[in-house]
C-alpha cells in the first residue's frame, strides 16, 4: 500500500489501492424490480398450463429471464478497483471488465449533473466504454486538491461512462482527449485516490 509523510514525519497509509462502489439510482432500481416481477409472472404462467411440456418451458424461461435480470442488476452494481496502474471495473462486484490505464489520466475534478442534465450530457445511465458526452459547463465543475481544473475544449467528448445516478460525479480528463465519468458513492474519496494515481504516473 502506498505511504505518505505527515507533518510530524510519521508514515500513514495512502489511499491506494482504493475501491469505489457504484450503485443505481431509483429509476434503475425500479427497472430491475419491474423486469424481475414481470419475469416471475411469465414463468408462473407456464406452470399453470395443463400441457405436459409447459413445465419444461417454464424452467427454460426461468433460466433465461433469471440470467437477463441478473445481467441488468450487475450493470448497475459496479466496483471500481483503483491502483497506481489504473482502474479495473468489476461488474456486479465480481466480473472484471477491461482495465482503464492510468497512463492516459491527465487530471481529475468533480462534476455535478442534475437528473435533468443526464439525458443531454450522456443520454442514458449505464456502462458504456465507448460513448460520447457533452462537455461540462463551468458551473458543473469543482476542482479537487492536487489537480488542476482542465477540460478538453471540445463541445462533445469521446467518453468512457460508468454512470448509474445523477449528482456529484468524478470526471477524469485523459491525455488522449477522452474523458472518463464515474458516479461513485463517495466521489470526493475516489477523486483523491485518482490524484495519487496521476502523481504516481508523472
């Protein structure tokens, strides 16, 4: 684990490695619950049928629909493991996705998006490794200690999105011109951890 010096010269644990957690907004929770409820009713309908093969069809439907609901759930419950090498997302908390390399990280800041701003900025919630995002308005941005407030200067940015709810988000500006946008439960803590990542890769 990384170490840093206090004013008294004592060593204290750094923020790395750090795990940030993404959890869904009310809309995503409702969508997952509704999908599950409809799936249960659909499967139950098969088991009420008198035909002998209905039980088999019901079991197959339960398997397929159960996997679909589980996949929907996993896409809105994500752990982001932050190390000096970058960020590794774990979908559903256990399924690793492609790592985001720290070598591209240039700066990090906080960005606030209201529910009304989500649609014009990112169009929809979810996991989208290759997307676009509307550039931030100055009123949406807040600097974090240890990192300069930077933008790409473009109206529309290439983006990697892990956004499951509105509010205070963490936005990383990359050397490549790509932005990385996350909606962790503790954005200030994740931003501080990313400041350490950027410093470690200078």
